[in-house]
């Protein structure tokens, strides 16, 4: 049997320490955890249980960092501990605890409880960013039109050292052909005869040439060979740089700004083609003091380049 004790406050002399209950309604209430015991005037008692929940009690035991956000799949607090199926929020994105564990963000301690891995979030995020960048680069790579030629290129790249590949590319871009010494070394590394190496290399180069011409058409010129001739004369360094990017980075984007300039400068390097062109809409071309001007109804006269930039004319066949 357990006993409870309490002190009584009376209306009498404050120095009176008597334990006798005075006449009249008692005025006593005291805490008896976990409830409060009240003595009623008729001598009965009542226990009032405390109500309310400390929100800290709803957090997972020992949880910190990203685990402090842990919730069950249906959104309620993880009162009975965190499991692999529960959900946490990382950089605004919700993932399961099991996924975070596989990515090295959290792990189980010796007691079997999930805890955050030091630096795990940073490493996993950096790894994900690097993988996304790698995938983006792969998506940007442009393959050759002929799968057999593409496969042959892959074989040559696997058989020949990177330094020798770079040397061969630079020789082709600068002189239009691979030096005999470089060719023999490449053949030796690949374990084939120099004649076979030259034959396979010629096939790959034709593949790159066809790819470049197709890209030029895609960028707006219907005369890719005319563009190449113009670029060789007016933009030789840019043309070599675009070829280097095409082979080394597998991208034809380097040709695009040159094609746009080629079309925009048509009145300067090939004025006769502009004079003969049919623009439609009543637009005509004329030469004024050696400069080609377009007469545009409602707009007056302006240069070919200005009209093209303003979108007043469209050019095909350039």
C-alpha cells in the first residue's frame, strides 16, 4: 500500500502549523504526478490527468540533420523509430531512408538506429551532379551517319594512344593529311599495316566531312560547299577550330556562328546572288554606290544585312 501526504492551507493564523482540518470548505489542490489531485468540499477526490503532447516527443529518437525531417510514407511522425520505408527531405526533395542509405547519406549505428553519415549528403550530391554532367555530355555527342564508320572510329581510338590521336587530328586539320611517321606509329600500335590504317582513316575522315556538310545545311545554308570555300578564305582559323571541336569533342556547334555570318554577309561576298534572289512581298534589290540595298514596301531602303537581322527577309539557297 502506498501513502500520499500533503500540507493544508488554512484561513487561520499563518503561524499556525496545526494539521487539523478547519471547519468550512477546504482550499487545497496539489500536484501528484502524473495527475493533479483535488479535494472536493464533500470529501471526495478527483485526479485530473494532464492533457497535451510535447512536440519534441514526436521526433524520432536521436534523429538529427536530415533525419529530423523523417516521416512515415503517409506523413505522420516516426514516433516508434525510423525505418527504411520512411521519408526524409533533402534539398527540398523527398527520398526514402533506404534510398538515402544506398547513396551513403545515412547508415545504421551499433544500436541499429539510423544516423546521418558525416559528409554523406555532400558526397552524394556531388556524385549526382557529376553523373548528370556526364549524361549531358553523352547526349551532346554527335555520331557519324554510318554506324560501321562510327564503329571503326571506336576501334581505332581504342587501339591508338590518345597522344598519337591528338597528333593525327592536328596534322589533318593543319595540312589535310596525317604525316607518314604518325601514320606508321598508329599502325604499329593498332597491329595493322600502314596501308590498312590509311584506308580506315580515309573512311573515318569522309564520315566527318559528310557530318560537317549536313550540319551546315541544318544551320541554314543550302550551299554547304560554298560555305566551306568562303570559310577557308575568310575564316580559316575558325574553320580549323570548328573541325577540331567536331573530331575531339564530337560536336558540330562550332560551324553554326560561321554559317550565320556567311548568310548575313552574302551581299558582301556574293552580291550578284542577292541581286538575283526572289524575296517576295514586292521586295526588290538594287545597287547604290556599289552597295546592295533592298527596297521593302512600307519600310523603304535598307541593307541586306539589316533586313535579315530584322527578320524582314528569309534566305534559302545561300
